[in-house]
């Protein structure tokens, strides 16, 4: 029996839903659900839907981004980060989730897609500590 990842299931569903004028869409969706059950993968449904949303966002040029900072970001800082991200990612629009995490001590941690850009003071202090230990 073939095993599929949530990403593969989502890509298959995205291909089906791209042709949403098809009268067979209900049959395809039912077959998809049967395949999930047959492979004992129904627990993957939340991850599949999350991946499906990511694929749809990619098609529309929307990039969900999580920005964690030690203190609330100013509007100027958020605008600067968004501009830098636009140049790096070529996304048209961002959906930004801002999170305050005091344990970062300073700086920001930016997460999007499968990437994490850690510019936090806590991370840099940890890196410095590791370098000093290896001396």
C-alpha cells in the first residue's frame, strides 16, 4: 500500500479543485476521503488542509509570516521587515501574525513556509556561548 504525505494529498486536492467546474468534483472528493480511510491517513486531514491552504496562498501570492519579538513591534519596524521580506520572497501580500516572546531578549524571529530567520538576541548569545566553549 502506498503511503502519502500530507503535502502530496494537498497537492492532489489542489489539482482537482483547480478544475472546479467539473461536475464530478463530489465523486473525486468522496474517492479522496475513501483513499484517506483505506490508508489509515484520516488523522492527516488537518495537516492536509493546512498544506492545501499554503498551496492556495502560494497561487495567490499570499505569504503567511510569523514575527516573534521580545516586545511589541513598532509600525516602522513592521514596515521595514515587510519590505525586506517582499524583496526576499517576491510575495504580493503578507498575512502577519505578531507574537511577543520576552525570552528572545531582543531582535526578532521570522518564520514563513519552512524557513526560520532567527535574529534574536537569545539566539546570538547562545551562538557566542558555543563558540567560547569550543575555544
